[in-house]
C-alpha cells in the first residue's frame, strides 16, 4: 500500500525552521505561502521514518543554538526613579529634564550621530560615573552578538555584558579617564560627540565645623582640587537634611536647627549626583546659645515650680554675666532638675529586607516607661511593620524588640519612634533613629 507523505520546512529570517510531517493529502497552513518549501513524494510506509528523520536533521541544522537579541524600546531611570530617557528600536532617544521638585522642565530628542546606514550613537546613560559603573550606550548599527562589538572609554576597552542592535551595556574599565565613547561593529566605527565623565574622589571644605543653633556654615565640595559639579548634599544620610538635625541647600549651605540635636554632632556628606562614587564627609557640632543676663538690680529666677522629678544625672554649663556698679554677685540656691524625653541614638541592625524577621536593639536615653514602639513612613505609622516582645533595661538606655516586616513592604527609610505616657521621641529622622527597608 502506498500513501502520499507531505513535508514542509519554513525559514523566517534564516533563523527559525518549522517542520511538519503529515500523512494526509491536505497541505497544512504553515506550508502555504512565499516562504514555504513544499515537497510531495510517494513512498512506501516502510520508508516514511527514514525520510522524516532526514528532514528533521536538515531543519535542526538551520535552527541556531541561541536567538540573537533584537532591537527593543528601552526606558532609562535615574537614582530617584524618574524616567530620564526613552530609546526606540532605531536608536532615536528622547530625554527628560526635571526641576528640583520633580516637575518636567523640557523634553529633548536625539538622533543617532553617524554615517547613514552605519553604526551611530544617540545617547549613553548615566553621563558620568566611577570606574565599575554600568553604562548603557544607545544608537543603531550595533551587532546583536557581544563578540561582534567593541566599546572604548577613551583609549580603554570595556568588557561588554549585553548587546542588541540599538543598545550595548558595559562597565567603566580601570584606568578610564573623561573622554568620548567609541563603538565598533561590523558596520563601522563611531565616536560620541559628548564625553563620559569619569568621577574621582570628593573632598569637603571645611573638613569640620561648629555652629550655634540657627547658624549657617558654607561647605564646598571639590574634586581634584576644583569645585565639583552635580553634587548631592545630605545631613546624617538624609538628602537635604531635616529641621531636627539641620538642613543643607543644593549649593552646600548648612543651617543648624533651632534646638541642639542629640547627639549634638551631625555629619554632612557630599556625593556625586550620578552616584557610585564614595562620599566625602565633614562633622558639624551644633552649640547652644549661652544665656546672657544683664541687670542693674538683683534678679531672682525661679524655674520648675513645683520641682520636676529627675531620674538621671544631668550636667550642664551656665554662663552668667551681671553688670552692677558694685560688682557681680551670683548665688545658686538649688541644683537644676530636668526630666529628659525619650531619645533614640542608634539601631542595631539599622536595615533589613522585606519579609525578614529582625531582632532589634535600640540604644538611647529616657526609654523607661515606654508604652509604644512604631515605625513611621511619610509621617504616618507603617502598618507593614509589626512589633512584639518589647522590653527596656533597668536604666532606660537599652531596649529590645522582635520586628516582623511584611514581604510586601515598600523599600525606603522609616523613622523609629518610642513613646512614654508623657512624651515621645522625635518623629523626624535624626540619623540614629532611621531604619531602612531595602
């Protein structure tokens, strides 16, 4: 008995081969069309398996072991998770520029620069970074295979980690200096019109400072002795600072808080805006304004009547100047008594991942009598963090708790706040009370 065996092979772009062996007279849909290869042959049933195996081998040879990367649309975001660029399949790019509060100022379009039909560069991101920073180079005419492309930062060749017809990805190589980026592919070679800025170590002037409450200190960040561009300023790790620890402007002017923070020394840091570079740091000690009493007659000052209870040893310095015709007279009839509010100085650990249980240790002062412990985010209690087994030691300087972080908790900084029956610790991030979910 004889049967008609139909076989078809399809080649799409020379990469994909579809094969079907059918013991039927009707041609299947994949075998019909200008890209289909159709053959009909009459064979006995005994020879069907042999011919099928032969055709399968031919098709297997046509299928590559790995499909090459295709041109895609790419979206680029900055360290604040803002969209800064969109690149289409042809390598054309649109960039977005924002003001200090996140409003879009303008949108610019960039076309690939290079010979028509050849390799071209339209954009690279980020525009600056330290050695080791991952950089995306966008354009057209790149080879889809990593080995078919070369990328240089100035004279230094970089190791590619990804390739597509409109994007290459590499890390800034050791020894690279500020220079244009050059790409070579089978279609030619092209050098960017803009330079990639290799960032160096930062330094802060002055290296340390003191300031009275509400005082101002001007800091300057330098790179290789010259003023550094695009620097992000922070106080105790908080960009721009906070009223409780002092604020710092985008041009480096620090304004001390109205009340001496606890501890009184804060840390000013400067970091390259594009990230990746080590930060430079300078400590600032905030000093109180010493009281000044001027009088022409005796003055009696009564404070804290009735006297407040004190459960800690407190020491303080008081500066008094009395101007009278017969010389100053100063008498103190009783020691000063104070009751301090809860203060969190340090957290251990200070960071954890979503879903991770944490055995938290809190170091501080005035923790005795704590009735609540909460994690605050955006000035509200974060319900994704649960507290259990909270306890405080005898002298009120150390507390422990078991913290459970929900797996769906959003990443970012939280302020840990402790409350007693009468007072609560600061709801503002003061460095020591900041816990980060990452």
